[in-house]
């Protein structure tokens, strides 16, 4: 099993993790959690892609030396963790209440 | 000292906190940390205001029942914590390395 497979396996087993979506730097879906439909994955991809662009630009505008590392979007029911590898964006969606438990 | 003053006093004393800015729901600055210039506060206010709108819309579009609670924007050097009271938005800026220490 490749290092990526192992990482994804580990992510899926974390308590509260509902789904993950991995995008390339153009925002196209590379992988999604098997239990997540392509349609829902695309909805998350589109929303997060815009948000990441806006956050990256804001970071650079506030300080050209700085760079966006990750984003946490906490809502009433979920938390979206968005982090960046060199050539991909990893979105992990976890239920928030469980996360707090 | 009012409850708000006490809270702001406590925030300022947290290790790593560099600044805070409090906006009303229109994105206008209500308060800023005394050591932060009005100009820098306005830069943060404008960037965060846009980001919050985008994140709130994304949250609602993904699930109309859901609602944005807070945002964490971590960059190479800082972390911006954006949380929401009924009629205001609180932005806390802290140095990230110290936060991790």
C-alpha cells in the first residue's frame, strides 16, 4: 500500500471524519472518500477552491512574505480542514460535535 | 471595567497575541488593539470581511441548515482567529510559532 493510501486509510479511521476530498492545484478532484458521491465532492471542491484562493490572496496582500498554510472552517455541525501539499489540496470534513467530545 | 474590557484585557495578555480588531456586521471597525494602527486594522478588516462573507455563503450553500461559527487562517508566520458574536466579528491575530511553542 502506498504512503498516500496509508495516510488516507488513517484519515478515514479518525473518529468524526465524515469525508475527504483531494484536489489538484487547479481544483480538480484527484480522490474522494469512497462513501462520498462525486456530486457532493464537487460541491465541496468548488466552494473550498474559491475560499482558498481568497484566503491565499488575503494572506499575500497583508504580508507578501507570508504564505497560507491551512484553513479551518467551523460551522454549527462540521469542521472543514483544508491543508496544502506541493501539488494538491486536502479537504477533510469532520463532524464538529464528535470532534469536541 | 466592563465585561468587554475584561475580555479584551485577557486576549491581549495571551502569549503570542499580536493584535485584535472588532468589527460590526457591516465590517466597520468598532475597536482595535491600541498598539495596532488604524491603517493596518483597516487592511485586516477588509480582507477578513470578504473571507467571512465567502465562507458564510459556502457554508449555507453546502447545507442551508448549517451556519458558520468561526474561521482559523494559519499562515507561515501567523494565525488569524475569526469568531462571531451576535452583532460583531472578532479577529485575533497571533504569531503562529509562539502558538505552537
